[in-house]
C-alpha cells in the first residue's frame, strides 16, 4: 500500500468561563442553548462522537465515532469544559484515541495543543514554554500517554516554539503549505523555492532547529482544506471521497499521503450534516483496497522524512499577513461588518503586553519567599488546574514550596499562580480574531486581565488599572456608544468583577428564592452558614445572616455579615461587611430588624446603608443565571394569571368556538390566542408527565387540527424529545418490556401530524445500541415459535421505523456505503 489519507480536525472553542466563577454564565446569543460551548457541542462534537452512516434508502445503517478514524486535537480549555459538562462526549473522545491505536499500529490519533490558544510567535519565551508544558500535561492526564504531535494555535509558528516542542519530546506538527519557504533532498545542498504553497504536501519533512534538534512537519493540502471549509464539498460524501482520492498522482513509486486540516467545527456546526458526510467518507475509504486511512504518527513511522524544509516564521493559516491579525489592523476580519476597522488591535496588544511585563517582577518578588522556583512552579501548576482536590493541591505545594507554608502563605502562593494563569489566558487568540473590541471574545481576554490586576492589587496594593485603561483609550471602537476600549472596559468588564463580598451578596439575595443548605456550593466558592434569621412583614422579607465564604481555587476565605430586604417583584436592597464580633452582629441585626417589623421599609433601607456603608447590593449584582431564575420566579404569578384568564375565556366560550370552527368561520385573535396558548400548555404538560397518558396526549394533539391553531413546535418538540428519550432509557434498562415499545409507537403516531421534528439524536443512540444487543436474539426466538418474542420484534421494528432505522441496522456488519 502506498496511498494514504488523513483528515485532521482542530476542535477548539475560546475559553468562556467567568474568571472569578470558573464556569460559563448564560450567553443569550447562544439561544436556545445555555452558552456557545453547549450549542457547538450539540451541533458538532456530539454528532461526530455518534455519527450516523446512512444507507442508500436514507435509513440509519450505523452510528460510529468519527474521532477514532481521523487525526484530531481538542483545545485543553475546551476539553476541561467537556469533562465537567458533557461527560458522554468527553469519554467518546478518549475512547476514540484508544480505538485509533488499534487501527493505526499503536499510534493514537489525538494530538496535543499549546494550552490556551495564544499566538505563540507573539508570546515571550517563558510563556511559550509553559504553553507547551501545560498542553502536554493536559494531554497525558486525559489520554494516559505521551503525545507525539502538537497543534500550534492558528498554526502560528516560529523556530523557538518548534524548538521548545522538540525539547519536550514532540515529534511533529502540522502547518499550512504557505508557511513552507524552501526544501531540499536530505543528501542535497540545493534548496528549492516552494513559496506560495508550492510544496509537495504528500510527504513529511524534517525541520532542523537552532539547538541542533529537529521536528517533523506535515503541510496539509491547502486547496482541498479550503474547499471543505468554505464550499459545499461536504454536501456529498461520495464527492468528498472523490476529491481526496483524485489528489493522488496517477503513478508514484513512493508512499503518498493526502491529508487535510480544518477547524473541527466544520463538520456539523458550520456545515449542517457534514458529520454524516465525514462518517460516510471515512467508511468508504476504509472499505477500499487501493487506499488506507492513517494518522500522522503512523505515517511518520512508515515513511520517515527524507526531505528538509525551512519555514517562514511568524506566519499562520488564517492571516495572509503572517500574524498581524493578532496585533494590527491588517485587513483580515470576518467580513461580517463591512466598513468596520480593527485599529483597536494594536493598542489592546500593547496594553496586555505592558500588563504582562509589569506582572513579571511583581510575581518573581512576591513568590520568591514562598516558592522554591517561581517559574518551575508555574509550569507544574497545571497539575492543580487539572485536579483541584485539596490533597492534590497540598502535594503540589509540598513539592514546590521553599518551606512549609502557613495557611496565609498558602493562599498567597495560590493567588500568585492564578495571577500567572490569567496573565496567559488574556492572550487567547480569539480576542483579536473578530471585528470589534466590544465583542464577547475580546471582552473575555480583558476579563482575564482584570482578574490578574485584582490579585496584584489585593495582594500589595499595586494598582495597574489606571495605566491599563489609559492605554485602552487609544483603542477605537466601531460602535459610537463605546467610543474606545477604556469605555468598553468600564461598561462590560469591570461590572463582572467578583470578590468574597459579591459572592456573599449573591448568596443572600438568591437564598430568598430557594432553600440553601448550611453548606452550599456557588460556582467555585463554598458558603458555610453560621447564623441566619428571616423576618416577614406582608410581602416584604428581611434576611440577616453571618456566613463564611471560601474560594475553592485560591483557598482565601472570610467571615461576612449580610442583610438583604426583599421589597416585592424584582426589588432587593442589601449589604455586606466583614464580620467583627458576635455582639456587633447582634446589634446590627436588632438595628435593622426594628423598623422592618414596624413596616417602615424606607428606614430599614437607610439603616442597611448605614450599617454596611458602601457595600450595598441589588439584583444587578447577581450572577447571570441566578438573575434569570429570579425573574422567572417573579413572573410565575404573572404567568399563572395569564393562564387563569385564558383558560376562563376558553372554557366559557368553548361551545361558540366549536360551532364557529364547524361552520368554517375563522376565530378572532381574542379567541384563537387563548385557545392556542391553553392547548399548547396542556399538551406540553401531558408530555412532561412522568406517567404519560396517551389518551390525553391524543386529545390535545387533535385540537390543533380541529380548531386550526398552531403548535409551538420549538417547545413541544423539546418536550417530545425528552419524553421519547426517557422512554428509551426505561427500555434500555428493561429491554423485555414490549409495552414500552408500544407506547413509543403510539406516541410517534399521535405526534406525527404536528410535525414537531424533535431532536431524536440521543434516543436513536440508545435504540441502535439496544438493537445490536437484543434484536438478533429476539428474532431467533420468534422464528422458533416464541409468541412474546414475536410481539417484541414486531413492536421493535415499528419503533425503529420512526427512528429512521430498518431491520438491517441491527444486524452485524450492517454498514453499506
């Protein structure tokens, strides 16, 4: 065999976590999903982990793991989110690498990535090293092996970064063909100019480095990669295969590798159903005799580089001007906002470079008395980032501290290391990639900068913020409302700042709308309640509490007194202060409680202001998810009122409505709107009921046609998806229950006319897995005369038809492409 194909996917999302909470808050722009990570997981990562292969008749033939047959890297910050929020997808990624080792001669198809996707040529030497060290450590933690290859963010490359990678044991990386400068045969002194992407991409090359080390480089097929990313090549799996195979020379006496590289999100998120085209293409290639799927590491073993290459430094795959997209108004942008400039990029880069350089001596000086080697400790800190269990943190400190640390010194050391983590996160490439300084990706990197400055200020009083904002004034915004980066920072970044008092305020306000335990986790903080008293006066409530707030990240903690008065609707007023003594706490409680119990709310607010001075809070200081929850709670009564009156109108006038529809007379909105609302509500509740009443569901579903009203397809589709998935989960646990199969069949039939198109992805996974386990046995028993097995098979095939599967789907080796 001398023809090989490798498809590489670079799977990555910018870190979106609130730097103080270590979790992603609600992102309205990702609706109907909670945030963009969740949305893109549903559109790309999960579909590729459970990819459908369709038969010629359009039915599902099999569900496969695309990751096991491609080369892939997953950004470490995204990987960490998947581990905690999408464990099924996360585990499929780990399984894919294990499976690929069997397929590719022991070489796993997963590659590492420089840690948080900063542009390596624009980083200082120390940050480059830490990025490589952290990327390798993250990979080893997840895959249980050393990585052979490493993906450079945006393929942005310089020799120093390659040298560090080679020093750390990385064997190869992947670049764009336009990053190759010249090449020569290993035994030749003659260099051949390959600029303009003219390098032969079907070979591996050796790049000799200044240290005397070397690293292998693969240059992907740029033309096909562009077609995959930006044309409709993925709309047809066969056309995709033909395009890949057509790149091979007609005659070759040496092994050749056709390989492409794109953002992994190309397969699903950017191109709907491209995950299925990829699955079909991979299966088709794997079934052929004239070509073989391979990953980079296996090809490197089979065909070691015989050619040397020199690269263009400070270049990337996504900027025609090298790496200028991440530091200047070079003209490269998304194209979504014609007329917008990116003149803000240089001032932002300069401000962050200045901040990084100011924090270096601060870190070295403050860490010198705590850590044996501050920079080696930073490299080792990835072990804590990956697993923040207290015992893991203690072991890290024992290994890196210059002496046994006191509790106060432990907090100082952890805060300093967090400062350095955020000082690298603030260079994440996405901050410059898009069009506007007020965009969520750019404000995110400024959030990291603010977090780093906060730690420095709280530690020693060093206030870097004024000079930082002064530099941001030079960064012009395209939006007149903001004007410049300093105003963006003031409006969108500073309000997100969190300290122990704001966490305490969040706890106090939110606790009025939910039962909190004596020990409560709020994001990455642990709240311990010592004393709590709640008073009511009509609709108003007063909460006075003493709590202890502890950061699970830096271990800093504080005892805090707080009081909050709820004035009804969405109106709150509260305050916090450091706890002093119990007598002072008792005096404060009596002082505030007295006017409240007398119904004197203005005086209550005055006394809270006096007791807590400038530490006053309202609903605006809650974290986004809790704000949404409280508004929904506040509006519950309003929704109850709407439903009450709509139901009253519907029931009172139902005979008239029915008569008008029988006479084909249209209903006025005054009658059709309540009818539509109530019918949708009743069907949704029927679907949400744990014990489904099919007769009730059928009656509600028939009303839509009977009265010519519209179903809320989004809401009802979501409810139907959850019910079908829940029934499939029950069936998976009780595979002999034919009644569940009958219920599923009936439910599908009832809902068919509503055209809800529920997302059946998860339920299909469960159904096909179950079919492969149980169908053949039940069919054999049915053919032997077992009547109950026959009923099961009949019902199972009916449900499979609803899931777009046929009998062949459950048979071994059922895939046909």
